[in-house]
């Protein structure tokens, strides 16, 4: 039996609630723009979702009332 855990139970890693991705945003864009964006993200070794999330965080931070 390990310290702090009843026999047979394994410690679970702490959840990161602040970074939980549980919502979606559906947008319509021109297919050519989408393809160019995806290709550029691939070239830069990033994902479209990561770049869009980064944009949203920056936009909110920039426009947030103090």
C-alpha cells in the first residue's frame, strides 16, 4: 500500500482547469484563405487552432477594460 492512497488506487495527475478547452467556435471563411492559412501553419510547425487561440487571447487582452 502506498502512502496517502488506499490499496489499489493510483494517484491521478492534477487537472489544469484554467486551460480546459471545452467550447467550440464555428466560423465560415473562404476556402482558399483557409487552405493558405493551414499550409502556412504547417510550414511554421504550428496548428491553426493554436494560432487562432493565440489571436483570441491577445485580442481579448488588448480590448479588456482595466
